[in-house]
């Protein structure tokens, strides 16, 4: 984990796949109403090898399809936190 800022509603972490890739994931939340939140997910992925090049290309093709996953995961967590 590289960033955990509860007040700013930001979290970030790094994922290293040895000899394949290194990536940084940043999630920032912003209230946009009484019951709505905007989430910005930034994923920076860097290849570390020729095998990593293939991994990055596949990831780039699939990442836009993960929007529903991110929306459900973040929404679920926000519901848990706001129930407290």
C-alpha cells in the first residue's frame, strides 16, 4: 500500500509480478451528492520483460471490461462503511 488517506478518500498500492510487470493502482472517491460518489480508478501498468509485454497488451484489452467489477466492489464497500 502506497497511499491510505481516509480524509481525502484516496487509496493506492503497487503490484509487482516478478519478471512480468509492475503496476500502480490509485482509487480516488469524490462525493457528488448526498447519496452518490464518483470513483476514479487509475491503473498504470509497466512491462518488465517480453512476457510482460504480452501480459500488458492483454490487460489493456480487458481492463475496460472490468468497470462493472470496480463499480460493484467500491459501491459495496461504501455501503458497509456508511452503515457504521
